[in-house]
């Protein structure tokens, strides 16, 4: 996979097409832009390059929390390369880079890449104080030596699709709405770690997942999901929360999944959860019997709705 960290790592002396942005989530809007760019690159026999950043510029500039990523950089690169992009460059973004003007940044890019086309969205802007907006690019693209292509926004449910909108849906537990914006289910991978073992004692063993701490996860509640273990797919009931029925639990957020029809030991394995829908809020039950009854209902719901 051609995922590199510096423009100088792009093994390519050929002319390219380029797009720049955060591309967090690689949602429907990103996909439309990338699809058109890849089509143009192939028609014109040009290499395609996505320049993205980590940390996200909005995090470095204090516009939102560092725990706000939909995907890790490697996941993002995998999606983009899967769409036909030749090179994904994940450049480190820091306070020094934030101070570079749009004009200087373009000149630095052109020292490394002979890009003939620049693709961007309607609200794109880069450089110090967002000086390199669409108006500036339109006025300067000819003299800077590239063709500017501005992709239209994409709407879903009557509203423009954006990474911030996807995050809001996820944080509200609206995983089906997030999936419509992403064009695929919201996927959250994690490594199975040792838990308290209470699920097994009540007949519903769970896999406790260690999740990347900067990932945007759904809000507390109970969800329907598909769990992927290696190449196998299992219906699952996922609880995200603090397990309030057990008073001696640590006050920390836990992601635990009960995989239907799974037999075996999952400790240390990577599981990916594809969220389907939110079932209910997490709540405290008056007794263990009430909790078990509710879990039985949740599992029955998963059995009937997840094929």
C-alpha cells in the first residue's frame, strides 16, 4: 500500500493530480471528489495523490478535541487506496506548518510534486488564517501552473455531508444516520482484553475491547452490530457504558460485545464492530435477574434483525 509520511517519499517523477484535506471518515462527499479525481487521473495518464494530515489541523488549532477522529490514519489511507488513489501522504501537522501562507505552501508542494490538477471541495481552504480559499485558488491557479477542480457538496437526508456531521451522529448514538453519510456502516476495531468476567457468569460472555483513545465512539447505550473475527462475521449486541448495575465497577467507559453463536477464546484478537442500530439507553436494573431478562430481549432482537 502506497501510504507514506512525506511528499519526498512519493516514488514518482511523473505529473500528478492532487487533493488536500483531512478526509476524516472518507464520507460520501469525499468519495464523490476522489472518484472524479481518479477518473480524471486515468483519462489523462496522471498519478493521483491525496495529501492529508495527522494530527488533524483542527485539533492542533484547538477547534475540537484530540478524541475526535472517525478513523486512524492507516484506516483512512486504506479506504482511499481502495478507491484507486495511487499515493496517500499523511503529513505531520504542527504549529510551524500552520504559520505557512497559502502561496508558500503551494510553492513547497510544487518543489516535490509536479501536479497538473488540484481537486478540492466547495469549502476548502488552507494556509495561514485559511488564506488559500476557493476565491484565492481561482485567482492564482493559472499563474501557479495547475488546473483547479472544485467538487460539489453531497447531501444526505437533506443536509450536506461533512466529517463534523458524521461525528455529531456518532456522539449522539445515531449510528444508522452516520452510516448513511459514510456510505457504509460505522466500523470500530479493537483488541479484546481481559474483563471482569461477569458476562460469562450470567450466561452472556462478552468481549471487552480496547479502543484507540482518540476515536469518536458512539454514546453510552446498547447497539446492534456485526462483529468480524478474522474472516468470520457474527451478529452482536454491544454495550458502551459504565455497567451501572454493578456498583463496584470503575468509572470508565467500556465497550463490550456479546457475539451470538461464537465459541472460543477471543483474548488478544482484533475484532471490528460494524454498528447497525441503537437499541436502547444503558440503565441500572433493580436486580441481576432484571438485567439478565433485558439482555435476553436484546439478544432476541439481534437474532431477528441481524442475518
